[in-house]
């Protein structure tokens, strides 16, 4: 999958099922991993990192089943630069139509001295041997220099050159601890790609963690600096604060293509359902205000915003909700809402509120919203019925039929 930096196509390497799944609270059983892999295939990712086979028999089994069942994307398995790891990854990947061994070793002095207790020379030897061994099982080998962004640049250039010479076709330079800033990331990729003499023989990849909330910005900066693969995860899950969120990286490139002139193979209308599937399988809700896939990402409660969106959605929406699989026109009624949205919701519910009635309905909605966070469709119906029965003297159902317990959203499907 060699790709020159002049190309605008960015490879989406999804690590939801490896870096994401190894994070606390996100572990999945084998059938759930297979189900998620099928959804990632349908979404259009290029590479699915399905697990770390040496880590556990369940990981190995998940990689093997995914490799056997998901045929279009490349299936990748992680391995340290150790013969047993690489052989186990190769075994698990055997059923795959397209397989990649992803081997890694830390290159920063901090990791070499304090964690691995090996010299730079020993590190270099292990990398070359690891990549060569992986190449015996597949032509598609990725090498990751763990903690690359805190590694000595001269040493990193030697490592990258040696890994490519040994047969690596993708070079990943992870920001393992989410330490780097976007301008630094761009310069870093441009420098390493520029200095390594055989860099044109490999695709460079970014793998950014979110410890400072910069993973998406850093991934985009890496692409600007010459990377043509990004390692991302649905809902941004991953070690500690997570990885760069797939949906955010992809939509940033799509919405701001004027500044980020790159493209991917992702079918963006499937983003929301893929995010929801992961939330259900892992039993971890998506934060409401999460960009792109959060349930508030396209919801409007403030009257001024609702009025703007009803007149022209572009006033407060930079992309169409349906482009990421969310419902259009999500007007949430509450104490901040405006008349225009109340009228629109009544019309949508067939309540036929006349011009003379709307002021009263609006005031009742605002006062109801003082006590409840959200005025749901059922609440709105009861408000209108109550006002009408007060006028005609006909009794109506109490508007507190739910005992004041539920919070009902309006106009769109509930997110997890
Ligand atoms: O964060 C990291 O450095 C990793 C590597 C194994 C790619 O996850
Ligand atoms: Zn990672």
C-alpha cells in the first residue's frame, strides 16, 4: 500500500479493536469484536487492527475470526519485536485475505533505559530482526517506534531507515503519551520524512494519544507534514485519554477540505450508527457533547439558534447532520427555546396550533422547562391539550403522567 506524499488519499487505520479495546471498561468478547469489525468494514476503513495475539488466547481468537470473516480491509495484528509475538500474530492472521503484521519497539531513551533496559544498538538490532521475521509471513509490515515523539531525532532517523531497509512498508511515529503540539507534529513528520533517505519506500503514519486533548489536531498536522495513514478509533477510545477519534479526523478533512485537501474511503453517513454500536457493545455511553456523534452535536435548544436553524441550517451547522448519520433538525424544547421552534414542533406533531394560541403554548413550554430539563413530544401534547381543555372546560390527561421522572428528547432518535 505504498503511497507517495503527493497523494491526497489518507489511509484510515482503525485501532478501536486493539488500542481502544485494551482501555479500561472497553474490553469486548470475541463475537462483539467480530460484529464491530463487520461494522468497520461497512464504514469503509482501510485497515482494521484486530488485536494483539500474544496478549491472550481471546485476542488471538478474535484476530483469527475477523481475519476469516472480514475480507475487504487489511487485517492487522500487533506484535512486539520478538519472535514468539511475530509468529503468534502470523498464525492468527493466517485466514486473512489481506494481512499486516504491526510490530513495535520503543525508541526514546526514557523507554530504552528505564523500561526496557537495553542499549540503542540492541534496540536497532531487535527492530531489524523483527521486521525481517514479519516479512517472512507477509509483504505488508508496519513498524511503530513507540514514544517516537520523545525520541532523539538522529537515532529515530537511523531506526526508520533500517526498518524500511529490512522491509517495513509502513512507518508509524506514535505520540504515545499525547505530549506533542500540532505545529511540532507537522515539523516532526516533515523532518523525519525529509531526512530518511529511503522514506519514499514507505507510508508514514500518525498514532496520536489525547492526553492534552490534541490527538485529532496532531493527526491532521501529521498529515500536513507528510503522513498518509492515521491510526484512529471510533469515539476516540484508547489507552488513558484515548486515541484520535476517527469521526473527527475524517469530518475535519471533509468539512475543511479547503485547508486539509485530503480524502478517505469512509462512508460518513454510517458514522453515527457505528459509534452507537460501539457504545452498546462496550456498554459505555458517548458523551452528549462529543463532536460529530454526541447526541447534542446537532441539537439546538436556545431560541436564537433554533430560529436561525429553521431559517437556514447553515447559520449554526457546519455540516449536515445526515452526512454523519444523525437526524436533521434536532430542535430540543426547554426553557431556552423560542416560539418558532415550539410552533414547528407542534406542526410536526399535528397539533394544529393556531396563531392565536402559540403565545400561550410557548409560555407554558418555558414554564414547564423551568422544572424539567427537556420538554418532550408527550409533554408538548399534554401542554396543548391542557390549555385547550382549560378553555373549553373539557378535562384532559394530567401533564405529569410520568411522575416527573423522565427526560424525553424530541425530534430525533436517542443516542446511547
Ligand atoms: O501508543 C502507542 O505507541 C501504541 C503503539 C503500540 C503503536 O499504541
Ligand atoms: Zn497507542
